[in-house]
């Protein structure tokens, strides 16, 4: 493999970054109020400019392309300590904007090719995925251990939807897998679940381990055909992005150029289906008299809104929450495209656990500051990290996926 | 040696806030401009005034250059270390210490950004003079280097709005300057000896300003942007002088057709024949509708009077996105360089800016010839300062930073960066004839300026610099003489 061959392909977009530094903070002008806030988890944690926003990574890219920077441990650290949350891309106004995430992940790809990346724990989950098809060091045969036998028996062989559970819900946030399954059953959705689902490949794409992503993507694309499902539904923002954008779209938003799996099935997030059913009056909801706020997962929000639209990616979860009787829905200052990342994406939870948790602590404090009793989201990976931070800080707030709330109150 | 310095820096600020790693230093080695990239030896992130004192004492002892830094967006290569040394990145010191709406000032640390301050002030119904620059840049670094904002036409440049300061001298002592030296109030530099002048316009070569008081202004409820156009620069300069007499608009800024485009066309394209060459926005503000109506009447009256004198000035719509970028400040559109660099590919520089209003037209013609010769658009801005006793004249030059031979270069077959440098040096040569003084000047500009300078000025400048900074550690080289 030629040195920096992937990065070379992006040279022209990388050079549209002017190093102006506006990617380092959230800012937006408003008629009545201007928005300002921290936006970059790695910059906020490490402070040096080499960790701040897309400007840091475009600088590294230029340095490598111009032969002024050599691979080194600190360079690898700076490149991998990014949650790829796209908050910097949100701020950017030049042509680099849409290419920022791809550039960051390409830099990581180059580090992997050069044998200096990824971070040891990321490498370990990559190797494990090749054996057991998940990055959690769990056995593939245990993938559906969360699914009670009686429910499993009820599920059809083939159905309109394949519920793509994802590794985090399968092995860690089983509460979300179960809530989703029970909810879909309650709502009469025609769906099934496969015990042969593999990791979607998101952690591998984000950490430069693209060959592993290729392998799992090929398998999953075939799986959907094998199951005979027309569509895929998932409650995981990471899987949603990967199956819909990475498997199916050209760069800059997707990886169809690398994965090349010819997958073109509709993929929806569970919350989008539920919103539609509520809109059509097909769901009756009981009361939920609590003060609730919502955390936008980066993979549903900033990553997907440019392709799928604001309604589907920012408003759907809010519309669902707001339609619940007696709920008091409150918004954090940094929300929608300005949301502060939970801190776990981009391989950071495994590669930089301390930074991940501190980032989540900041989000917990933000939610607490508006008096929220319940923090919701629609991503098991955000759930995990935010809940870890709740426990660490001794917060009284409760972390719940929206499906968990709905399961409690759907009539 | 390297390890010893790093060890002490880490002792001062904590292990995680000092580094000598190449990968950490690299982003500090270049900026938007053509300035030759140069690596620092260390970067350090102090959190307190005491940290800064200790770092400066160390630097003095060891004769190591220190470059103050917040965002590095000065468009002058001013934070690129000429001789290595320590980048003192001040972004951790980002507290808004006081917002005093009664007297009308704020006190900020160096790391406070325009975005941050604007959000805090707007909540209180106040504003400051926001540059048409990156929202993520430092309020303090801008003001002490004679930066300019959207209130400059009425209230002068940001340096003129400084009301007090605290500095750490290169030798490590701390001094308060202005009213804050005598009480907790940061309201005024006057009527004291103007010691603040030892740190304003010095480009970080005389000490570290650790706190700055600046005046703030109430946001009036009625704002109207009246826009006019002219066919030539003579009529536009005359318009700007005519409107200045009223002392009404907060901002009177004119831009050439090329600067009104988002992005600036690069390489140069001809202006459509039927488009006016100059546009001007005049920001009117008022406290009552009646007052606004009177201002609009006044504005229309001046337009008529100018027309009667044969001027081509006429009310004219300003391109919408460009207008937003210049009135909704701080602005992400201009701040993230969309308007300047969308077409430029990574490079941006400018010559300018403080020029007597009477000389704007002849200098514009000279600049136009120079810029077009070098394939650049004459994207020129004229802004009244304090009425228009003096004003800004600057040309925005986006350029391609890719290497010679890159098949995608905007201007094929030549070194685009060197071409930009040459064009700007020619513009400065032309400008000094007309009394232009570049602000935040790159080192290259000083060689032209200092040739013209009064020897007495240079001698005094060097004496003051040597007195404050006996070992020459503060941002060496950036004044052209030291
Ligand atoms: C697209 C664009 C448009 C711009 N438009 C404008 C404009 O309209 N008006 C304007 O004024 N500027 C403008 N600028 C320039 C720039 O954004 C401002 O000057 C900015 O406020 C500088 O802040 P910074 O944080 O980037 O400072 P830096 O570049 O980090 O520092 C600037 C200088 O101050 C020194 N310095 C920094 N901190 C201290 C300190 N605490 N004590 C002593 N010295 C210090 C540095 O050594 C350096 O010499 C523009 C820039 C861009 C990229």
C-alpha cells in the first residue's frame, strides 16, 4: 500500500481549511441571543491546538502530506483522541466542512497502514471482531442471550423489518434491546431479529480499521437479503449511520467507495418509525409526569441530518417526547446541531476512557443545570457513557432510552 | 537543555499543559498567511498570572523567546516564532471577570473570544466592537493590537476602547494600568500617564497582558442598514466623507464589487459591466422610531445632495449573504473565512490599513493595477474610523498554499504563495507613499515601513523595547527592529 495514498485523495479538500480556528467552539449569531459553548471534547480535555477541532487534524494532514511531520506517539494520540462528533464540521463554513470526518478517519487509516495505529485497545477490539464479530470481547453465540426464549419463539423467520440490534445493545445495553423488541411487538410492527448479525463496522471505520469494516459489512448486507427483510430498523444511532450512510453513500458522507457492498435497503431509526405512528394516531400514550431532556447522539444528529434532514434526525425524538401527556420536556442549551458529544464515539471510550467519562460528566452537569430528572437519548453507546457519568458523579438523574419510557406508557 | 526547560515548564503549569512534542508544536508553526512556517521548541498553557510570571522569569534566565498566543488568526504571522522558543498559549485563561453594565465596561482574560463575550453581553443588552473576523479569536489580542470592529466608525478602533489593563512585564513583574491601579474599577485609562501605550500596538513584544478592561455599548432597539452603491471609488470616498459629518452611523464601510462576492473571485475575474464598482453599508441605530425616521431622512438628503454634485451614489441593494456577514457580528460566514478563502485554498493575507481618507481613491487605483497584474481580485474595503479622521483601507488577498507544480493550483504554473507575497509588498510600497500604515504587520512589511520611518521614532521604539525587555525574549523580530 502506497504511503498516504488515502490521504492524498483528499489533498484538495484538506487545503481548503484555512486554519481560522472557528471549529474550536460552538458559536451562532441570533437575533436575541448568541450561542456560545465548548464543542470539541478532545480540545477541551487536552487543550493544545493539536487536539482542537478540525483545524488540528487538517494541520496534521498537511504536515504529513508535506513531509514535515513524521508518525510519532503524540501524533497518533492527537489523531485518535477525537470522538468524530462533527461539532467542528458544524462550525466550519469552507469547503472542508463535509469532508472533515472523512479526513479524520482517513488520517487514522494512514496510521493503521503505517503500523502506528490504532490505540492498543482499539486494535484488540478489531482483532476480536474478526473472530467473534463484536468489539466487546464477547462470544458470538451469546449475541441473543438478552432475548427471552418466549419472545424469540414469537418472532417470524422473515419479516418486513430486520431489527438490527447492534453490539452495544446486544452485549451491554440489553435494556435497550429488550425495550425496543417489546415495544415493536406491542405496536404490531412486522419484524424479526437474526442471531447471525455481526458488528455493523462502525468502530472499525472510525478507527481506521477499514478492512475489518469491509468484512462485516459484506456479511451484514448478505444477511439482510438472507432474512428476506425489506427494511432495516435499529435503535442504535451508530448502526443507523453505518448501515444507511457508510454502506450506501459515496464520500464524503459514506464509505461505499471502500465497503463496496452494494447494499441499498431502507434503514430507519426506531424513533423515526414511532414518530410516524404517533403522527398517524396509531399509538396511545399514558402520562409521564417528569422533567425530561434529550441528548442528541452525534451519529443521528450532526452526521445524518445533512443527508436525512432535520425532521428525521433532530425533531423526530423531540416530537415523540413532546407528545407524551404530562411530560415536562426541557432543552439543554447545546442541543440539535450544537449538542455536546457524550464522549464515547470514534473509539474514544476504549482508547481514552478518562477523556470519554469527563466529556460525559460535562453533559450530565448541563442536563442537571436545567433541572432534568430524566436524561434520554436514542443511542446505546451514548446511554452507556452518560450513565457511567451519572454514576460517577452521584447524580440523581436517571438515564433512559426513549424506547424504555415508551414501553412503560404505551397503552 | 530541552528536557530541563520542559521539566520546569511542567513543574509550573502541570505535566499535561507543557509539551515539546513535534506533533503538538506543529499546528503553532504556521498560520493563514505566507509567513514562513517555523517551529517553536515548546508550547505551554498557563492558567494564572503567577504561572506567567514564573514562565517569563525562566525564559529570561535562559534567554528563550516567548510568543504570546491565543488563536493565531492575526493575519500577520505574528505568532510564528522567528527564533523558536516558547509559545505561550493563553486559551485556558478565558474568564469574563466582570461585566459592569452601569459604568459600561467588561474585564476579560486573554482567552475570552469574541463569540464568548458577544453571547454574554447580548444577554445584558450590550455589545462591543466585533471584528469581521473569526468569532473564536481573542478580544484582548485584537484590542491591544489595534484591531477594529463594527463600532469603529463611531467609537474608534478597539484599542481606543481600552479602559484598563493588567500586564506581566517580560521580567516577571505585574503592573496594573489605568483606574484599576487605584481601585477595583476598570473604567478609564485617563487622566493618567498613558502607560497602556507600552503594550498597545506592540504585537506581544513588550509583555503579556493578562486582563483587559474595554468599554461596552448598549444595543439600541432600532437598527437599519442603508446601502448605497457608486460607479467609482472617488464617489464612494466622497460619500463616506459626506456621511461622516453626521456622526450618525455606527459603521460606514464600503467594499469593492469583488469583496461583496462570497467568496471573493480568485483568480481575478472582470466585474460585470452593469454592476456598480463600490457598495457601502451604513448602519443606522436609534432609540425611537421617530429618531430612526429622522436618520433615514438625513441619509436620503445626503444621497440627494451628493447626486446633485454629480456623484453616481444611489441607494442599492447589497448582496444578502455579504451583508449578513458584515452586520450579524461576530459572523461565522466571514469568521470562518468562507467569503475570503472559499476560492483561495488555505491562504489569506491583506495589506492595510490605516490610511487618510483623502488618499483612498488614488491608492485604490494603484492597488487595483498591482492586484490584477498578480491575478488577484481588487477586493478592497474602506471603513471610516471615529468619523473619518482616518480610516481603514485594506485589500483581501486569498491565495493558494499548495506547492508549485500542484496540478490544481488556482493560478497555474507559478508559486501562488510567493505571488501573493509579492503583490502585497507592492501594495505596501504603494501605500506608504499615501500615508498608509499597515496594522498587525507581517515582518516583511516592516522592512518597507522602517525604511520610511523617522529615525527618532525608531530610536525611541528600540529604547522602550530594551528597557522593558532587556533580554529581548518577547516575540523577537516582530517589530522589524528588535
Ligand atoms: C477572516 C479574518 C478576518 C479578520 N478580520 C478582522 C477585523 O475585521 N478586524 C480585526 O481587528 N482583525 C481581524 N482579523 C484578525 C484577527 O482575527 C484579530 O486580530 C484577532 O482578534 C486576533 O486574535 P487571536 O486570538 O487570533 O490573536 P493571536 O493571533 O493569537 O495574537 C495576536 C497578536 O497578539 C499577541 N498577543 C496575544 N495575546 C497577548 C497577550 N495576552 N499579551 C500580549 N500580546 C498578546 C500575539 O503575540 C500576536 O502578536 C481577521 C482575521 C481573519 C482570519
